[in-house]
């Protein structure tokens, strides 16, 4: 009897707990959809963000920085500075790699970034998720666009924890967005069903009272292990060394300046390389052939050089003999 | 005697003149500045370009604007470049985020020229 009463009580308690959880869940789901739109409205006032990141805990003398300029329209300039041995004092003068996107054309450096090529933006890059991967580092200006795409996703799944941590995910869109009830973007990720993950999590200072959250640190996670791809298992922490916001309406698109970037345009069809003023510098195939010739690999020039040298020696000998006979 | 000397000098100078003509560089003096350029690249990728790796076949100093010294060619194993989130279709992958530090190297030594110094 005692056991039965205890069991009945436990059952009632469990039911009550489940009811509370269900009502909590329903209330929170409704609140989540509202908060997703509220998040979008909050970041609609961000016109552009300039972000500078420095990788933490690198090997001695190793220097790695990522610089990103992203606008609300989705245009961006992403530059990576990479100094493997810190031999140069001005290693931040020329980026090792960069990608510039003006909404139509991508300008992509070939590391080391002495040359770049132009490519039309892939169809649909700006029309739907997940968007350019560079946004993942600097999502604040494009939060309204990401929210718009997530809201249209048929498999959008929004959850919220008791601590006020929100998460909106769509497998079809390959997008995941986490934020908290103070509006801080906690994590942006591109996730594929194949197991591929590219995620960036943001750290903030405690007690921050900014109208728009300013991150102080960033964690980058890359996972990729498909059979035919390169296996990637990379985790890196960065310090935010600069974070500047331009209000919506006051932003300007990141300019592409090949002179400042010290880079020349490579045409992949003709293999010609052009200086920023449009003049042709060289043809890659011809230049390689010239180097091969100079290195004496499989060309006729070394043999010709030998023959000419031999002829010169024989001429000297013959002349000497003639002179001797004449004397 | 005089003709013999003239002929001897001519015979000696002729091969040198031929050499100068054969090995003359079109366009005059070589450029003052050089840029490190990776050439004969090979790419490892799948159809989506989600992750791909580009390995140089050789690294030479090409006309550019950064360095004023180009070293002789040596042979060594060099880093490849892995990208994630690229666009296009394999093997014409492009863009994406560069995975740094480099995680893959060339399978064997490749011809390498280093460029250093600084151009004005």
C-alpha cells in the first residue's frame, strides 16, 4: 500500500514535471521564433564590420592574422597574413592570401598572393544559404540575411535553453546560428550531413554593456573527413585585435586595390599576368619555359652552348698555329 | 700576316657573337622586382570544392613588385595550401578560407627559387 501510494505520487510528479516541460517548451518555441526576428532587427542597424584577428598560441615566431571587412550587402574583403618564421618586420604589409567579393565578381589570390584571378560569383551565392564562408568569421552585418534564409528553410529547428541560449539550425541550408538572450552571437556554423563542419564561436567580455556586442575572442573549428577529401581536424583560437562597426547607411563597400595588395592579375585561360595598370608582365608558360632553358633541362641550348664553346677553343688553337707558322 | 691576324680575331669572335645573339633576352634588361609564384600546381578535390588542396609543382620568382633578389634554384619539399568552403566544381575550385597553418606538403622535393629583399 505504501509502495503503491509512493508509486502513484511519483507518477503524478512525473506527469506534472512533463506538463511543465511541455508548456515551457511551447512557450519557448514561440518565443524563439519571435527572438529570431528580434535578432534580425537588432543587427539591421549594423552596416559593416571591420574585424582583425590574431591567432593565439602559435609556434614561436609564427604570425597569423585574419582581417575581414564585411558589409550588410554581403560584400567583403578577407585577407590572411601569414609569416611562418617572422623573418620580415613588415609581414603585415602584403597579405599571403585574400578574397574580395563585390557582389558579382570574386578576386581570389593565389598564395603567396603575388597574383590573383577573377571569377564570376557562383550562381546562387547571394540568393540563398549558406552564403560565402568568409561571413562565418564576421556575421554581424549579414545576420538579417542569414535569419531571412533560416526562416524560409522548411526544416528550420529552433531551440532555447533555460539559460536563454537560442539555436536555429537547418540541415538543408547547412546553417546553424546560436545566440543568447542579450543578443550576442555565440556561434555560426556551416554543417553538412557528410560530417563537414566549419564553425566559429565568439567569446565576449563579462559585464559588457554595449548596445551591440563586441567579441573579444574567437574559436574556429574545421572538421572534414570524406573519403576523397583532405581530412581536416583543425581548432584555433584568435584574439580580436580590432572590431569596428559602421552604422547602416554609413558603410562603404570594401575596395579592391591591387597596388596596395601588391598583386597582379592572372588570366587562367591565357596564363598571362597583368600589372595593376593593365600592362602585360609575362606569360606563365613562356616564363616557365625560359626558366627551364636557363636551368638547362631538356633543351637544345646547353648543347649549342657546348658546341659554340668548342668552336671558340678550336678557333683560338687554329689561329695560334697560323700565327706561329707565319712567324 | 696582317690578314692572318684579322682572320684569327674574326674566327675567335664569331662564336662569341653567335652566343650573344642566341642567348640574348628579348625586351632588354630583366625586371628589377620579383614575386614568388607557385607554378604547375596540382589540385586534390572532390566534386563540391568544400575542401580542396593545391600543391605547387615548382616555385619560381616571376616579374612582380615585392622582392629585388631571386636566388638560384634548389630542390625541397614545400607546403601545399588547403582551402575550405571553396566555390566552383573540381578541379576548377577557387576561393574559400585558407586553412592555416599548412597541413599538407608536396609529395617530394620540387624546384624552388626564393625571392627576397624589398622593392621600392
